[in-house]
């Protein structure tokens, strides 16, 4: 990294986080890490997401090559989404992020209970 400005496109970590930014992309990727899933099932599993945000997030993830849309022409027709090979490379990082989040939650509870005991 020759330039100290992390936001000029020269930092791979910032670039990766920009691809994954937004409220819904990580939860969508997490759900897809367990396998192919239909649109409506994905909507049910990602609590609070609207149709517009799910569609937009899936389109953005697809445009970045992380998610693939599979359309079935059988009766009734349906669509499934899955991680691409590039998206599957994120799964170990997602598991590490989950592990870190669990550890942070424990620390937060400990800090909260310690501060309550001091009062």
C-alpha cells in the first residue's frame, strides 16, 4: 500500500468491506452459506428485510460475483440463490466473524455486569 489514504481503492480490506457493506448483505450471505435457498424462504429467514431490500441486495451480491441466481422452469417455476465459488470463499471468514461476535457478546455482558455491580 503506497498511499496512506485507505479509501482511495488501494486497501483490499476496505474494498472487501465496501462490497459487503449494508445492513442485509452479511445476513444473506450467512443464510446462503448453508446451501441453496428459495427467495421466499430467504426472506422468511432474514428477519425484518423488505422485498425491495432483499431483491436489491441479492442483485448487488450477484453483480459482485458472490451469489448466483438459478431459475427453474418447472411447474411451478421458482428461483433459488446460492453462493458462487467466490462467495464460498467468504464462509470461513463468516464463521470466524461469528466466533468473534460470540466472544464479544460475552465480554459485553461481563463489562455490563461489572459496571452494574459498582453502582
